[in-house]
C-alpha cells in the first residue's frame, strides 16, 4: 500500500486543510470518524477505482481553523468551501461515524452538493431508548474501546487498530494526535451527538446507502433503520459479525458494496 | 505562613466493598447510595467543623466545587460559604476562600461576580475568589461542556467577571460564548478593586503559570498526593517565575496537604489509618472512563505528562497504590503523627516547596466528627503557632484580604 499524497488546500485566507488524496477517476470524499483520519485498506481499495479525497477535520492532522470556526454551522459552511477549493461542485460522499453525521448534514443543508451518500455507522440522530455510546469515556481504556469497535479482536484490522509505534516519541505523537482528533470532533459531538439533523434530513435528496455492523457496540444498528426511515429511497446494508468499523472488519464485503452502490447510482459530475 | 482549613465534605458511609462493587465514585455513583438522613448529619457536622476552625483562628476556611461526586458534596460551594459568612465576619481575622467556582459552568458567568460580591460584602471584605477550570469529571462529564471549549469558555468568563468588577459604567459584552447587552453587577465587591483572585488547579502548564504571574494571582496546587509528589510542580513553578523576572514570595503559592495529628505517632496511625485508607481506596475510586476526557488538557501538556512519572494526577494514584502507613508518610502523601512530628514534616515540606499557604485537609474519608474536631484543634493549637512566622522575616504577606495583611504587619511590629 503506497501512501496517499497529503495536499494542503487553502480554504479561506486564514484556514488551510490537509487532505489525503489518491487514485484516478470519479471523485469520492471520505469523512473520517472521531478517532481521526487514517488511510486504511478500505480507502486504499477505493483509490484503485476512484480519486479519493480524505480531509482532516480542522485542528487535526495539520488542518487549521479549529479556533476560527465557531459551532456546527461554521463547520458545515467550511466543508462546502473546501469542496469548492477542491473543485467538487457535486460529489459522492462517504462518512464514517462522526464523518457520517457531517456527511448527512452536508447533504441535507445543501442537497445539490452531494450526489451519492454512503453512511457507515453514522451518528447524528438520537433515540432515547437506544442511546449512542459515549465513545469519549472509553478512550482511557483502550482494551474496552477495542472490544466496542470490533467483534473479532484477533482479526488483522483489530490488531492494526490497536498497535502503537514502538518508538516512544512516535507512540506519544500517535496518542496525542488521536486525542486531538477526538477533542476536535468532540466540539460537535459533545455531550450528545445530535445537533438537530432530524429537523433537516427531510431536505436530503442524495441516493443513500446505509452500511452498518449488526453488532455495532457504539452506535446500535437501530440507527441504520432510523436513517433508513428518514431517507426515502435509501438502502440498508447490514454487515454481519462486525461492530463499529465494518469496512475494516469485512473489508472486501464493504468495498464491494461501496463500489456496487456508487457504480449503479447516477454518476456525480 | 498562612493556614486554610478545607473540608472536601466526603460521604463518609460508602458500602464496605464500594471500590469493588461500583464503577466509580464520580459520575456513575448510584444516587441510591446517598442516605439523606445521614447526609443531614454529615453536612451539619462538616459545617460545625468549619465553625470550629474559625473559632480556633485558622487564617481562612476553604470550600470547593464538585458534581456527581461521593467525596466532595459541595456542588454549590457558595451555599456553604453563605452559611459560614456571618461567622467569618465576626471572627478576628479569618477569611473565606472559595476555591472555587468553575467559571465555564456558570451561565451567565456574571452569576459568579454577583455571588462573590454578596459574600465579600457580607463578610466585610474577607473573600478570596478562587477561579478553577474544574476537573474533567465535573466540567466535561457532569456538566456537559465539550473539552475543546472548556478553557476558552473559562478565559472568557474570567475576563467578563473581572470587567464586571472593575468597570463603573454599564457595559455590553459580546463574547464567543456569552452575549450580554447590559452588564451591571450589584452589589459591587467590598474589596477594591475586587477580591484577591487565586487560581486553583492541577499540574498547570507554563502558559497558565505565566498568566497567573502576569495577573499577580496566587496559584494553588490542588493535588491529593502530597508534598513530595508536588515537588516537581513547584520546582518548575518557581523556576518559571524566576525566568520571567518575578519574585519568589511564597505567598504566591498554596498547596494542599492531608494531615493527621494525635498525641503520639503510634496513636495517629491507630486513629487515622482506616480513614486514610477509605479516602484513597473509596473516595478516590474514580473510573478511568471519566478520569480525563480527550482534549481536557492541551496536546502539549498530555505529551509532557507522558514523559514524566509526575506528569498527571493519575500518576499520583499509581505511585500511592499499595503503600502502608509509614510509606505514605515517608513518601509525603500524608503528614501524620504527634504534633511535634507534624510540625517537622510540615516545616520541611513547606520549605522545600517554598510555599506560604497550606490548605490543610483534616477530615478524611470516613472520619467520625469527634476525630475531625480533635485533628482541627491539635492543628490550631499545637502546630500552627509554631510555624506561623516561618516566612515573615523574608517576605511580606501578599494576595490576602486586608484583614490578614494588617494582622501580619502588627505581629511583625
């Protein structure tokens, strides 16, 4: 797996974004979860068929703007401007977890910006009876967090997820960068990741595919059906025996479903 | 040397196997464990202890703020301060230290300016205003403030309160987090321009210390892991002050110390050991789930913390684990023994830390009321008088209300 290019994109006079970019062809934007932007085998596979853009949220991975932007709407507008800067007028967007909340909001606020939408284990809605787990409270107990992220703790993806660099300084750097990503996503997820998407999701017109692990221990699978109910014409793909990171735990399956959905749906210009 | 009596107001009757059967003393502690009939007795005993400390001439009584917490039962420290305010006023020179109100949690923050104003006026200018950020448990988990916003909210609230205390005209405040068209705090504070401000906190960053020094505030290190664990912090604190050209006046800093006094060293162990164990094992049984939210500390502080064995309060908990009574004393977690032993340990610790204010914790965990009273009395009668003049030949008292500055000038004469 060769590394993606890290591009610095000027979004505004005083704000720049770092974006991982790799591949050729139809563009697709991937919005990462609260744990941070990681170029994983899922993105690598997608980059063989698409031009993948994976931006770091402001404050994380060298992206700036985290103190200039105030609140959820500033962030939403920032992403439209980032799409503009990347020349993506209408684009396919994949969002994982927190990134899913963001992707759904981008597709709801200005529906013409998102053609095809894939939500993987997305937050953003709220059901009192099955609340989203407070992921932040498990950060200090990595073993417990791992159990919540994966069904099979011995799979390669789980090992890759939990392995830190051996070199002490690199390890500290990795831990700190993970905490930064969590804190920056936490601006918008804390203390409950519901910023009113429910009141706006009726505006969404993108073709939508909802991908979820049947055993998701962080965002229960009930939320897959909640999104499905609120997005007419959407489809749900349940990935069996996976938790909150189905694209890692069942890579081939999720890649196939992603490619199939993106290739049969109307193509974004 | 100044002495502040502080009581965390712990719930002193947690179940025997609390630390095994329950997840955490903070945030998820079941409310059914709280017996309000016992609670009634505890609050009143604890207020009695404060009143005793005032009668016995402590320089201040200190209250603090915690939420959803089984060891600190002052979600509103200002209520306890209010019950003590009149007695403080009538005392010879005891002051009222609120250490403090977690500024980001007050909406709007001028509530703090108002309530502190009331207390300062009622006591006739004896309030010390503590402005802590607050723990991650209190602020992020119990009160739902996002970690990334906590400190910006804190600093904005600080600026607003300070302006409300110093600006004579009605003003507007258009902040990132607070918008007020008309800011006009009544009553104004008794002290002018405003009460002394102390900044209580954990192992603060250099940036925080610089800010404290620039504003000429007092820095109060609130750790429960004792004077040896605090050494590393104070060494850095004083080095930074020197580096930045500030003086070394020990009254610019305070530290918290658990203290247990009895007639003899052996008797101290006999009387206090189980309560100290209760304090560390049960009262401090905080689940790692809530110990520190991501983003509570700056990335730089986290990285620095990982490079040092004294880097975080969590490290203090690790260092304390499994220590017996004598080891707790030797390693400075507690100061305990006969009055003579306590005097020596405390003098030594204060010298090494170079600190002029001791915040004395004298009621620990499960302690019965009578033992707390005995501890307070021995502290006031057998320990404090011997250490009072420790710094006075070298440094003037600063960062205290006038009543204390005057008392000191008179005693120096």
